[in-house]
C-alpha cells in the first residue's frame, strides 16, 4: 500500500524557517519514473504547487518562491524534506506532499498525504 | 507561466443532474491536464489525468474532454458523494505546474 505522511511544526514565528518532512511507503524514492511534490492550500483558497523532486537529482521550484524553498530527499529513510525560509503569516495553510507521476514534460499527482496545518504567528 | 481559468467558481445542482466544469489554459498544454476532487478537511483525490483518462477506481459517471485549450470535467449523473470542490491542474512542464481556482459543487 502506498502512503505519504507529512510531519512538521504546527506553529512557526514570522521570519523563521519552516521544515516539513514527507515520509513515504510503498514506493522507492530512487524510482526515476516518479517523484514527490509539495503543495499548499491557504484556508479557504486554491491549491498552490511549491516544489518537486525526482531521482536522480531533478529539483523544481515555484518560480515566485524559488529563493525561499529547498527540497531534498533521503531515499534510505524514504523521506522528502521541504524547507521554506522567512515565513510570513500569508504562508499559513495546509501543506500536502503527493506522489507525482511523469506525464509528458510534467506530472500529475496520483496519491496525496493527509496534509499538515501550519500557522504563522508571533 | 501558464494560467488556468476555471469556471464556474460555484455550481448549484441536484442529485441526478448532469454537470460540467471548465478549465481554460492560457496557452497550449496538449492533453497534460488532471482533475481532482477535494472534500472539506481532506486531501485532493485524483480523478482524471491526461485530459480524459479515468484514474483507477473512479466511477464511470466522471469523464474528461478537451477542445483546443479548453478542458471539461463532466459528471453524468450527480450523486450525493460528489458534492465537493473540483480542481484542474496543468502539467505541461515540470517547472510550471498550476491549478485552477476551483469549482465548488453545492446542493441546489
């Protein structure tokens, strides 16, 4: 059974760095036909893609946030980590990780974690 | 960046109705479009990929179509479990993945 599970802090302070971990099971992070993406959703708003990572070394970031984001993986632990620097209250919302399957020059998200809610407040 | 314009933002319908949701891409994305269903407090669920391919286990009342840069999700006979928010997502490029603004399907 394929699962993804997000973990991380519920609350971060403005200007702090957010670190989120996605732990996967049922598939390998060394598989070159798929990857893991991070997507967020502010309360009551639409989904917003943040980043994804593929094997062996493909990393892609949302252009408007690229300088604040870093994605990495530890295949031996089946974990993908996303860090976002300089957190702001507008960054609050639910953060999801999802498995991305390759399609054409991009990919679609076939399985999602339950999400983790992040608040940003002093 | 490719923009996805989804309409309507809210749709009121009754059980048994045929409903359609549209997404228009700002440029050609070939057939690289997916549709997701999201219920309150839950993660999105993949319904359709590559414009018209049903994901495994998705009921056949859901279908997807494409005409140029306009994509449509159709539910042939709305069921109680289908009241939810639906999103389209283009995947023409790994470095530019965008979602539509969402369509909430509510009970009339």
